[in-house]
């Protein structure tokens, strides 16, 4: 009997609550059965602990840092996503958005959540369907979420930001 599929949000919660190291989080996120495709950016608290996990319901590929950083814009680079031959806005624009965010990072590495939100909100990166951005600081356990009411209502209004804290533990001994 195969393991039950967990929705991605519940899998992420499980990792935040139970994984005690980067390697354990990577194993859980790579090995779990999922009901849908997803792209997961995982960072740890040590240098070099950053990957993108490209997921299908039953397969995964791990994309490691190039030039000291990773980024993801809803595009699969290591494995082919399930495709029925149709083209969506997401697929049609992912390469351009990926190159744009890579260019922004090469010019200046973001050093704060606000800088990350700035890059995520860049008109050539953010899709019109985007309703939230999230930044997780692995070193502090801080999870920041940003929503724009303009994205939700069609009118330009104030952006809100929420902060949550998760415990940071890394029991890997070197």
C-alpha cells in the first residue's frame, strides 16, 4: 500500500514542525507522494544549503545553487512537468521571468525580506494572477507573507505583511 498524498501546504507544515535538519527536510520534501506538481525552494542555516526541488506527484529532481544562489519562477528545468500540450500564461512566461529574477540577483543580492519582496514584485517577474509572496528566513525561523489587496480587488490599496516564527533547529553535527 502506498503512502497517502499530502497537499503541499500540509507537507510544508510537517517539515516546519518535524524536520530537524536541512537534509531531513530535503528527504521529506523529495520523497513524499503529492497530489500535484510543485516547485519548492529549500534553504538551510549553513552556507550551500539551498536547492529547488522540482516535484511531480511521484517524481522529483533537485536543482542545486549556481553562482551561490537559486531562484524559481514556476518553471521545471530538471524534469518535465505533466503536460497535455496546452500552453498557459504560467508556462509561456516562465523562462522570461526566471531570466529576469536571475539578472536582478546577479546585479544585487537581496539582503533583507523587503529586498526579496521587491524582486518578487518586479513587473517582469510577478504574474497578474499572483496574490501573495512569501519569504522564509531559515536563520531566524521568520516566515513573512505579503498580500496586495489590489491583486485581490482590482483596486490599488495598501499591501499587508504578516510575520510568523518557527523554531530553528539543526542537529546535524560536523
